[in-house]
């Protein structure tokens, strides 16, 4: 299949082209599109065949449910059983935006879209291209991240084309995304609201709106013997081809440890890499040293992380060391993704391994 690429950004919406993209969805086809978090792989959420096609194109297990994207508040009612008070309040505060809510589904939503579950994940993105596209597509676009299963979510259209070119009808290239990590997921179907996946909307932000928000206990741990509540979180996502470990300690300890390990690995003929920050990157002497951003502003790190993981693959780096990040605010989402990428391999630099 030939994948048609169309280009537009939020300042230059081309409604005619979006009608064409919408028609692809209404006919049961697939279109990748930009959102503020990462690129999505869209299909008609109410068409079971389209959902099946999404799983096939991604190479994704079909028990891993899709997020239904909407553009307007009125379109929520028909796809859910009820809208709890907490959902009304979160929608008022964070929609449109990088928040996904899990609600009980109505019969309108096929089980193919929800991976067999009676609940449905719903998100209203704020990206203007995404919203106009969803409207043109009929209002309900099921969209996982637009990567092949197991690869980092794409933050630019080039990576969508790399993973899905030839497998889908169309890609809308809207340039770089703004946030770079997937939306925060909150489950509103249990007794207390619970975060199933951390993201740009943090626990603190949610607790400004709701009295109490719990967290899935599996988010930051290796294996507590418990399955994560979002089916997709159990897979080892975002794993680079190289062997990635996260190094903790003071800045001096981390730099010294990484440099000595990198020397040792290089001595054994391995290509080594470092994920550092603007503040530290000049201190490393591995083969490939990449700054993820500015420690002072962790949003810059969120935006670059997936691109960097892909670049290490492209450059065939075999051993990768990453600095750790503060697990507060957006830092929690960064560490959650980084821990998964590293298979939870964390080394304390101060403990005499040098
Ligand atoms: O930012 C995002 O959310 C992006 C953009 C494209 O909107 N989408 C995204 O979709 O990250 P995906 O499919 O890569 O991740 C969806 C996650 C998976 O971990 C899945 O298991 C979980 O949401 N999920 C979906 N429906 C669920 C449900 N009914 N109950 C629990 N978890 C659910
Ligand atoms: Mg994904």
C-alpha cells in the first residue's frame, strides 16, 4: 500500500485535506495524525474492522485496548454508560488536553476497540489538527501511539513513516509534538480515581480538582508481582536495541561511574552511549553522548526522550547509560518510561563499583 503524506501545522489548517483524511477513516482506513503528546494511529473507533486493522498495522496484541479520541464534549455521552461527577470536573479542568479518562463503555463501542473490556479510554486532544481531523472523521477516532509495538512512541512524522509506512493509508505530518510523552491515564470506574499511567497532567494537578487520587502501585517498581491495571503498561515498551541502565547518585558519582564503565566497555569493543543533560553532557567521553534537555526544565527532557532512544538504535549503540531524573511532576512520567526502557535496571553509582 502507498502511504500518502500530507503536511500542515496548527497555524495552517487545510480543511480540504482534512476532509480527505476524514474520508479515509469513514471508509474504514487508517490515518496517523499529530497530537500534543505523541503521534496517533487513527481508525474509526466504532468500526470493529478498523480496530482490527490498527492492531495488525502496529503488530500489537489485541488485548491491549485503544484510546477513543473525541473533539467535542457533547460526543462523550453516546460512548459511555454514565459520566461521573469526577469526570465532569476533570474534563472542565483538563480537556481538551493530555488527559485520558477510563469510563464504563456504552454498547456503541465495539469490544474490538476496548480489547474486550467493558470500559473505554477517552481523550480529547488540544492539538488543532487532531481536533479538526477527528471531526472530519465522524467524531470518534481510536488511536494508539503511531509506532510499531515495542518501539518508542513517535514525536515526529518521520518516525511514523519509518514504523508504519506502507501499512496505512495516510500520515498527517504536523511537525514536532509539544509534550513528547503519552497522556496521563486516570481510571474513574473504581471507588477512587486512580492514575494508571503518569504524564504531563500530574497527581498534584489532579488533586487540585479532586479530593483524592490514587496511583497504580506498579508504575515505578520493577515487578511487584501484580499486573498493571492498564493492559498496555505490562509490556516492555520503548526498549532500545542497546543495553540501557539508569545510574543514580550525586552528579560527580554518576559522571565518574559512567565514564569508567564506558571506558571498560569500549575496551571490550562495544559502542557506548550516554543520556545526559545540558548541565552535564560535556563531562562524558562515551562514543555517543546525547543531552536529553535541561534539568531545570524537565519538559524539555520529556520532549526529547523518545527521539534520543530511537537515535541510539539508528547509531547502533550497544551499551547506554542514562542519568536518573527527579521523579516528581513531569519527572515521574519521564522516569516511568525510562525505567520501562531499561527493564528497571538501576545502578547506584556511589556504591563502590568503580
Ligand atoms: O497520548 C496518548 O494517550 C497517545 C495519543 C495518540 O493520544 N495515545 C496512546 O495510546 O498512548 P496507546 O494505545 O499507545 O496507549 C494506551 C494505553 C495502553 O496502556 C492501554 O492499555 C491503556 O491505555 N488503556 C486503554 N483503554 C483502557 C481501559 N479501558 N482500561 C485500562 N487501560 C486502558
Ligand atoms: Mg503506545
